C-alpha cells in the first residue's frame, strides 16, 4: 500500500509533480486513518522511503514515553551496508538539531550517493526525531531539490502528528487505570508502594522507580521497581534516599540531566553514579506532615520534560490519601491505647475539678472572684466600611469611548455591558486581514499545484501570520465591550462626560465591588492594645447611621505597619462583615467592639495605672 506512490513512475519524486502530489495525499490519508501516532510515523516514513526509491531509509522518533525506530530498504543491496552510515547521520542530526546532508562518490566517480536527514517535530515545534534516507544522485534531479522535498514531507508528518494529537484530545482522556482507581484497597503501605512504582515505571518508560515516605523525618524508601525487598544498608538505596531528602528540603520537584539541574548536589551525584542517566524526584504532600516521593531514572536519550514531571505528580495523587489511611490502619495497638488514654484523662480531670471545688468556691466567692475571676476584655474603636472584594477595570487597549452605560452607585450583574469602545478601525483591519488570508491560501494552492514547495511554504507562512494578527484583532474587538466581572456595584469611575475621548491602554475605567463577598471593616487599633488583638477574634460593629443595628464580625488580619488616621498613628485590623442589609455602603463609619478574650478582674482594674507607671519610671 505505501509503495503505490513510488511505483507509478520510474523517476524520483522530485522529478514528477504528480508523484509528489500523490505521496503528499497518501501521507494525509495515513494521518486520518492511523489509530496511533506510532503507526502513522511508521507508515508515512515507509511511503517516503519507497517513493524516493531509496536503497535504505530509517526513522527514529520519541512520542512521549514511546520510542519508534524502524528501517526499510529497496533494491538488491545489502541493508547492513547502509545501516552504519545512516545511524551516524541520525546521531549527528539529533546532536546538532539541524538537518544533515552528505555526498559520497565511488572510486570510478560514476556513482554518487547522498545521505540526507530531516527533522521531525511535534505540534509545539520541538524536535522529536529524525528521518534519514539514502539517495542516488544524478544530473537530472539536483540534490538540493531532493533535500527540500524530504524536509517538506517530514514537515507534513509533523503536521499529521499534530492532527492526531488534537483528535485524541477531542476524544477525551483515557479512564484512570484500575490500579490507581483502587489505590485505597491495598492491605499495606508496602503493597501500595510496589504497585505505584510498577505503574510509574510502565507508564513513563523508566528504568527504575523508587517510592519513599517521610513523616516529619528523613525519607524512607518503601519500594523499588524490579526488587522484591529493599535494604536500607544498600549504597544505591541510601543514594536515592538522600536524593529524596534533598527534594524534601527544597520542597520542589528536582530533575538532573544533560544541561539541567545545576545546584542540586545530591541529585548530581546520583546522576553521575548512574553514568549520566536522567534522574528526578517528585515530592507530593500526603496530609498531616506526610510526604510521598517518587525517584525515577531512565535512559540517557529520554530526558524528563516539565509536562512529564507534572503528569507523574498527577499519577501519584490518587495514592497519597491511601498512604495516610493505611498508616492509621496499621498503627499499633499500643499507639491507639496511648492516644485514647490521653483523651480520657483530660475529660476526667476537667469534670472532677469542678465537683471537688464546689464547696470552696461558694465560701470564698467574693475573694475568689476578685483574685481569680475574669471578665471580658473588649476593645472599642472607630472603624470604616470598605468593599471586601473589588476589581478595577482598565482600558484593554487605546481607543475612543463610544458609550458609557453605568455610573457610580449602579448595581450591575455579571456580564452586563458597562462601556463600549469605537471598533470601526479594528473592523476595517479585520476585513483587510481576511483578504490577506484568502490571497495567501490561493498562492499556496497554486504553488502546491506547480510543485514549488518553497513558494508554498512562504504562502503558508504569510497565511499563518495573517491569521495570528486576525486573532489579535478579534480579541481587541471583543475587549472593546467592557463588561462586569461579577454581580456587584460600581463604586468609582464616572465616565459619562468622557464619551468620544480617546483613552490610553491601562487607563482606569471602573471599580466594581462584589456584592456577594460582604464587606471588610478597617478597625483603628491604638498602639497600647496592638499586642492583644489577633486573628479569629469576634465582635460587633454599629454604623453612625444606624447605631441600633449591630452586625457580627470576625478579625481576619492585622496589618504590620502603622498608618496615619485623623492626625494619629494607629494600626489597622481587618475584619469580615457579612453583606447584611442593602443599606450598608462603602465608606460608612461607626464603632467596632472586639472581644479579645477574658482577663482577671484585678488586671482589668489596674493595668492602665501599671502601664503608665512603667512608662514613667521605666519599671
């Protein structure tokens, strides 16, 4: 099937535009029908080798964790004669990341042979492999033409891989494996660790995977793929455990491989001890001070990519809760008994103390209340209402205001139109870009029909550039309609008098306060009590407008630096205030009373005097 394009003529593909078109169409059909990227690469590469009537051709490509390597030959020559030179060209291409072309001549100079390689790339433009073929060179077809044609077909393979990847994404991600979905069903931590190590090794093409756990201590390796038992005295195991400790100290994923990972001494030592193989450690929080680790090692020609490390962490996440659950389930009877005894002792002591001291408390009630009694210690201070969540909307690009539909104080809903920018010039630009795309498409089709690959590539580049600019213009047209980000109220931004005015990009337009988030209360805290107030304290707030309507509040944070308010330096404590009635508005002032716990009666009566004496006499 794949040799049809080559068997229609005795000429090379570069010498016959019909053969070129037929081979290009065949590659497109293979991309549509292939079930996997591996099948498509093999079928398309074989079709190219046979269409060029090449004595020998080979492909080497990495698709995720899968490596595809295959070779084909035509004619009666020994394929072993070509294998060595082709592998050398492939290695040079992968090392330099550039296409390579070399020409050889026989002693009689009557036979000329060329070895040409072309790069294969993924949808993002990154090199993933190389396609190399042996060419017979004659005067009828220039070597440069055959090289350009091979690179064009390699680019078509890259486009086909992108189409297959997009089709797989639309079809949805595969269902999680049975092993991961049943992570919590394992009987012990060790059994679960061996299952995880095996799963990661198979899924990501690793030579070895080690699983470790740390519970507020040095990581301990639980399992190593391919080993039935793990010996902590083994030098290799200690080396991997040290690498996990380095990842724990850095609190991040670490990968050391060629050209990456400088500054990680332990992982660099592991990398060198493994002969320069890529190594990585992925830590994952498992809850309550427990950290799960996966240390991985694989072949030197398969470095770890950032997206693979993220996928490894995602594959580990179903196991993390199960590790913590299995630890609790395997806790010893002694540990369970000790925890239960402590809880029981606390409850008994608390209850018995009240019963035994009842008579003494009745007899010495007044003395005890003064000496040991407590009263609520409250702070009453001025406070101001501000919006808890607000967003400033700025001009997305320079332009003239065509319409303003809201004013400060208006209630808005999510997605409601607030203002419009003039888009007349943008729409003219859009029409021009659409015309450029149509022209580039026609030029590309004409160049492909004439067999001029360079003109076709140039037209394709012009069409892509015009499409990119068209996307940018469409985004600017869409951004010209300023809409509310959520339900709320306009608290700033009166643009009604600026209609028709040209505003610069980033110019503030509106400030919208979200109504559902409630309000933030800024409480002025004097310096003498700043050490007493803290997060989580509760209290009440009443506005000057309606002092009879008090609202509950809770302190969320205390700002670390003082601010000047009404001529005096105070600290600001922020408290959450529920939305409440609609009459509450930003900027309202009132009094806040914060309950800062209970204090001894004697302290409440004397602390002001004691503090004044200490400041006066430096006591």
